[in-house]
C-alpha cells in the first residue's frame, strides 16, 4: 500500500516538474547567445533569403567546410558539436555585408543535485544542495515537495544558500514526504527525488556552552556542564553521550546521561583531558548530533599545602577541643589568612607533641624510681630475715 502511494506521489511530482520546465529541443536561444549541447547537431540560422549567397565566419575567419560542417539553405550546420566549435559566428552576403551575428556556447546538462535533508528539531525540515559549478551555463532550480496527503507544494526557498524548508511537518505520518530538487540549464535538466519521514531524519545540533572544571580537593573528578542547542528547545527531551580522554591517548572513555551535568570520577591527576558531548532525541528517534567542540581541562592534584592542612586538621581536632582555654583571644574584627591559621595550628601541634613527650618521659622516670624503691625495700626485708636470733 505504501509502495503504490509513494509511486503515485512520484508521478505527481514528475508531472509538475515537466509543466514548469519550458518546452524545447537541445538548443536554447539567449538574446545574443545560442546554447548548444555537446555531441549534438547544431544549426546556426542566418535568416537570409534562400537565393542569396551566404558566407560564414567564426571569430572573423571563414568557416572551413569539412565533414563536421556544412551549409544548408544558407544555414550553418555543425555535426556532433564539440567545445572547439565554440565562438562568435557571423553570416555575410556576397559583398561581405553582415547579415547576422551570434555567439555559440557549448556544454552539458546540469549534474544531478546532491541533496541533503535534516531536521534540527520537530518543527522544520531543511534540504540543501550544491550549486552547479559549470560557469558557462546559467542554472536555476525548482524545489517542490509532496506531503503525506499527496498535495504538492513549493518549498519555502532561500535562493542564496539553496535551501528548501518545510515548516511544521507531520511527525507521525505513515506516508513519507517526497522532496524534488530539479536543476535546469539551457540544454537540459536533472532531478533528484528523496523520500523521508520526519522521525527518521531528526538530528539536533550539538550541545551548546560546554564547560568543564576540576573539582577542588578531588584529583580524580572533573565536572562537565552543557546546554540544549538553541535550535532544539526544551519541549522535547534529549539524551547525551560524553566522551573524554587524556590528550595524548587514542582511547575515549564514554558516559551516557539524560542530565546536563555529570562528573568524571576516574581522571588522572595533572593530566590534560579532551572532552566532547553529543545529543539525540530522548526516545531514540533520528540520529545523534555531531560532536560539540572539544574542550580541554587539566585534572587538579592536591597541593602540599592541602595535604598538610588535611593532616593538621585530622591530628589537631582533639587538641583544639582541650586547648581552647590556652589559645589567645582576639577581637571580633580580627581576621587571619589561611597561611596564618596553618602556622598557628602547626605550632599548637608541636607544643602538644612536646608536652605529651615530656609527660611520657616524666611518667616513665617516676615508674622507674618507684620500681627501684620497691626492689630496695624487698632487699631490706630479706636481709632482716637472714639475721641469727
């Protein structure tokens, strides 16, 4: 059923194109130019009376009559015309008087348009193609499309960039749109027909405003954020793939998410990383976007000061609790830099360590004295027991 309907749409579009293309054979006349198709017979008309003697010239020199050229009823016929036959032709009467002047240009029909269609969102389909680069021949384009209901419409067309736009296409239609792009020049035309469904060609632009930053105090973590592409809007959700690798590596690591922020948790400290993101419709319609521009970031490592501060904080928690009474007090308006606080904590830690060491040494010395006294008393008792009665 779909195949027969699609075939009918093709017929409708093709008939429309032939109605729009002017009728003619292989030669099209301009005001002072005659265009001819290479490899065909070209007849140059002199418009002189049949009984007059006609002389033909090309670029000011008499035309040599050969197997490829002949004069017939005063007209010049070029057989199987080729590029060397281009030039300015003129016909003259027997006295050399100019009767007619025409410029002959030879070439080929336009090449078949290479058409690429994309929907950056669900509200517009854009089809673009390259212009024919054959400089000798002017080329124009006809752009139409057949809707799923078989109605043929002209594209909203940007002539400067060769883009055909279809606004508000039907997203869930069971029949395809048929896009027709026809290139026309003075010696022929070529047509490209494309069948497409909106849901199959939707492809968002890359995520925008990708930013990265190392997470302070976590040398293996990098925070990555981005925005929806401006052309997409937020009515329809997107999902994302983030890839990252050390700059010198060929292997990409990958994370998938539906959020617009994610943390890399396995970075290597002091390594320069390359990060990129792409997007796709959340329900997996269409294609993945192109990658965003790559962003560079260096995973931050802990500095010596950070390690010392962590150690001091761990070891001095107990000391701060018991030494607040001995710490100097300052007015409420006093402020300290982080280095001042760090130096103070180190001094307190050293003081506590020395105090604990002295206490341990004193306790050890007292225990040693006590033990000596106990041994002396024991020896006295034994000596008394050994005296005779």
